[in-house]
C-alpha cells in the first residue's frame, strides 16, 4: 500500500459516514484493513476526497496533527491527479508534467526530497457496510494483498486463542450480578410496560382469597373451610419432617469426605472414585424414598422430602464430579512439576552427539534438530488434544508436545542447551494452564483447589441457590434484612392463597374420584366422568402451578440468595413468552437446566462421545424418569403417563423448528400455553381415575 506521507498515522481510522453528516456520532470504525489517511477517491466516490497530507505549521513544526473530517476541503490537485487517466491534460495543474511529457522515474528524480509527490496510484476499491448500530459502518477494501494479510492475521489469532482456551470437561457457566424478573430491585422490570398486569394479577389473587375466606368463615367458622389441606400439612409428623430434612442436609458431608480421600491419593477418582460416588448417591436417594413409605406420609410431606432430596443429590453430584476432575488436573500438574525438576537436574550437552552411543540415544525419539524444528516451526498443524488429556498422568500413552518432552526426559535422551530451553518452556506453559484451571474464577487463593475442600466451603455451597458447583460465586456486600422480611412475608402469603384455592377447587374433585374408586365404580363409568374432572381442575391447577413456581423461584430462592449474599439471581427467564418447549425447559427453571447442561448433556458428549442429538435424548430421558418417579411416590403407583408426555416434547420441539412454524411466534406461544393449561389437569385426572 502506498505511504500516506509524514503525517499519516498507523491507527485504524474513524471515517465519517458520507451519507449522514454528524459532528459527534457520524463516524464509523474501520474494522477492515488498517488504512492510511490518504484514501483516494475513485469513480464511485468522486464527491469526496480525503487528503492524507498534514500541513506544516508556520514555525516549521512537522509533528502530527489531528485531522478534522467534519470540515474537509477538497484539494483540486489531488482530485485531478488521482482521477481517471483519460482526463484531459488541459485540466491538469500548470507546471506539472503529464504522463506524455515525462516518465514516472523522471518525475521522481526532478521533485525535491521531502515534497509531497502527486503521482497516480492504483486505487483501492472500498465499500461501506451497515452494522446493527445506528450511524456505524464497516469499511471494507477489495484488495487481494490486504485480504491475504487479514487472512493470515485471523488464522494467527485463532491459533493463539486455541492455545489459550481451557480444555475443560465441564461447560463453563458465567455467574453475574442480576435480579429476577419480578423482583422490585430489577429496574428494567419495574419500568416495563406490562407491570400493571403483574399488579392486577396479585390484586385478583388477594380478592379471591378474601372472597373464599369470607364464605368459609360464614359456613364453617374458619377461613380455610373444612381445613383438610391444612390438617394434612401440619398435623402429621411435622417435627419428624424437619428432623429428616436436617439429616438429609448433614449426610451430604460424606461427599466432601470422599473428595478428601481422592485428593490425598487414597482413592483414585477416574478408576473407582466416581463409581463410589454414584453408589452413594443412589443409596442416599433410595433411603429417602424408602423413609417416606415407611412413615406413611401424606403426599405433601412426601413430595417435599423427595424434591429436596433430589436437590441434595444434584448438589453432591456437581460438587463431587467437578472436584474429582480437578483432582486429576492437580495430579497432572504435580507430575509435570516433577518432570521439570528432573529436567533441571540434567546436564545439557554442548554440541550434538557424535559418538555411536549418544547417537543411538538421541535417535531413540528423534534428533535434536528435528525436535527443535517440530516445536519451533510455527507452520506445524496444531491439533486440539482430547479432554482427558488434562487429567492424564501416563505420558507414554499421550500424544502431545508435553508428553513428547516427558518421554524424552524419561528415556534419558541427550539434550543440548537449546532443547533444554524449549522443553522447559513447554512444561511451564502446561503447568500454567493447569494452574489457571485449578484456580478457576476464584479471586482468593483459599478457594482454589485443593484449599476449597473444607466444611465451610461445602456447606456454603449446599445453602446457596444453585446446583452447579464453582470455586467462587459473585457475592453482595451485605444482607438486606428488610428484603428478607419482605420475601418471607410473601412466602407465607402465597402459601395461604394456595391452600384456599386447593381447598375450594382441587380437593372436591380429588375426593370425588377417590370415593368412586372406593365404591367400586367400574372403569367405564369413571371414564365418563373423566372430561368433567379435567374441566373442573383446569383453572385451579393452572393457578396453583403459577403460584408454586412463584413461591419457589421468586420467593424462597431469593431469600436463600439474600441470606448467603449470592448475587446471581437469574433463576428463570421469560418462559411465559416461550414459542417452543425446549425454550420453556431452558427458562422456567434455570438452576436445573444449568445442571443438566453441564453434568448430563455436555458430560455425555465428552465422556461417552455421544452425538448432540443422542445427548439431548439422554437429557430428556433422565428428566422424564425423575418426573415420573415423583408422580409414583405421590400417587403410590407407577403409570408412566408423565414419562410418555415428557418424551413427547421432543417431536413437538422438532415440529416447532420446522418450516411450517417458522416466524410464527404467536402460534407457537398459543400452542405452548394450551399445553401448559390442559396438561396438568389432564395428567392429574389420569392418575386419579385409572
């Protein structure tokens, strides 16, 4: 590219939009090649000329000055000289030789040194492309040489990024400071155009509660009516229920003890530690389910204990498998540190070996020159190592640069001074990479592995509202106790509304179906009542589903987050706007989704080498099995209705991604809400009637 003269800068230019004049926001960033400031005007842009020549000041100062692109004045000499060659010579500046009078060489020789040479250059075709930001454009240049330079630069950046990228088995999750959508601290939600509907919903719930409380008090002398739901919740084994929950929480410490054994080297995680952990998790969950049957608890107690037990199982699984993986990284780093010390004890040779013995030693792996070329040649193809490489300590079976170095050291190969420096750099680079992985996102050295294996760290993780273990989470500076009181009051208020709705609308049809079964009514007659049972529970179950979701994900989880100062409160997304069932599965329960994404979906791909479709099926299958297990312990029978309907979501997901449903968001949202409206009452009626 031609030089722009002494006043040109090497920085990328901010070029103003020629179609929109603006003093402050009209410039665009040249994200293409680094252009000098003398971009010549071609035939497509004859209306503007940008001169790259910086005028010298009166006192002879030749320092660079800031170019004012808002007050450009065309330079007639530049316009003429850089125009088409067919331009009439009569219009050229006087005193300037034309191409017919002198050659370009003669012009260069006749002009004084330091003067600006106005000679014809090959123009660069440029074009502006709009971006998604208003007033911002991308300046592109159609020049083969520039494109080649850019291509090589991009390839170099990709190689560097690939070397820096951590080769983790577990998917990295980004925890940030955020609030839930309906939290009053969320400024964007409070300024939403739909906040009035949120207010209207809660006014409706309060008035509904008052209405039924008045009727119940008049008819039964209690605002809860006959009070069967409240009696079932609070009159049976309430103390035993609390003690059971405490024991469930306390026994989770066994997982931490297993990780201490793994870290000490008494138990190898990849050989048998993960098996022991899975056996413990299965026994833990089985004991919880067996205890609920043994105590003959009502469905309220049973579903609470089972769901809370599942939460503890997922927490233990994430803690164990993440720290188990880090234990392998820790052992690999220790092995490389030993190799580095062994390398430092080796006495390097001064010159390449010449004796037959030394030649045999050096050629056992490869010659010193070949080894140097293989590690220093920048054009060598870099292959991404497998995920298991980061925890491997058997360098004999590994194919990587650091493994080759370890093999050469172990074989006692003759190493010269240059090779020793290369070997040391390779090992140190791998050690630094492993150290970064052991540190993770922690800013405190006390939280990096293995210093995180403490009771304080473990029970802090057990209490915070997340199912994915990390070495450190974003925290708030202090606890807002007024906020805690607000959410606690909201929790008990929502529970009261739920009990009133359950007592008034859900308990009667449930009691009716139980009475039909106890009376020995044939299945044919019960089927005739099936549509009416479904219709009777449509609205009550939808409201109960919404209130249950709000109770857990907005009230209880926010209380736990505030008490533990946990700052990332993205517990859900805007699932009510879902147009597909997979979007709903991602957004309505973010903690469980993140757990399944890291420990089921991505682990299936990295560990069992499944395809993405197969990993998706495994994730849906596991979720369906867990949901069916909850229905089985609640209704005390296995039917598989929920299991089949959950697996049926996969064809619905494929249908929603088909061309028929493309760009039909309203129809997709209608299908979603119809399914959410009818599904709970239809399933409940199936489990009750059959």
